[in-house]
C-alpha cells in the first residue's frame, strides 16, 4: 500500500473541494429556479428510486446521510406536502414508519429533475470524456469497496 504523502493528501483535498463546489453550483441552480435546496431534491429523487415508498432508515442509507439529518428534511418535505409518513403495519415493530412520495412530490421531482439534469450536464458531465466518466465510476467503486473494510 502506498504511503500517505503530500501528493495523496493534496489529491484528496482537491477532490473534496471540486465536489463541494459542483454540489454548491447545482444547489444554487435548484434554489434559483425552484427555491428548493439540493438536499430536499435528493430525498425526493431517492424515494423515487426506491419505488416511491421506503422506511426512513433505508432512505438515509441510500443517501449515505445520518438518519437525524434525514429526519429534519422529511419534516420540511412533509410540511410542503411532498412526502407523507405512514405507520407501517409491521407486527414486530409498531413504531415502524414508511415515507411515501406524494403525487405533488412526484410531480415536483419530475419538474425539478429537468433543472437538476441540466445542471449536472453543464457542471460535470459535459466537462468529461466517456473514458473519464468510466474512471470516475471506477474510483467510486474502489472507494465503496474500501469503505467495507477496516484500515
């Protein structure tokens, strides 16, 4: 395994910086056009990927965020009428709750998705070749695999 040297630390910091900046720009685009932050859109998009309904812990896991962070977002999205919480009829856990994308939330996700995709295209995808996209995908895969093992 290579030693952690200045080049590797620098590469990590640069990656963090670039991802944070692109994320801020996408967030700005969504806020400008929809007055909705990227974090809210991400919840709607994740629920959509999970067939429109899931347990909060499954949504948080899919988003790779702490459940407490998701809980605050769900509160706001529920206030807006974009998601609804339902008691799950799990006989083993009477406290279980599912979160469902409402028809309003689904419609908003569809509309916001156009802005999101346009922003991702302009700020990320259009700047990379197909080979570079494959490299980013490989990098993501390597980091995910490494996450499953202890250093």
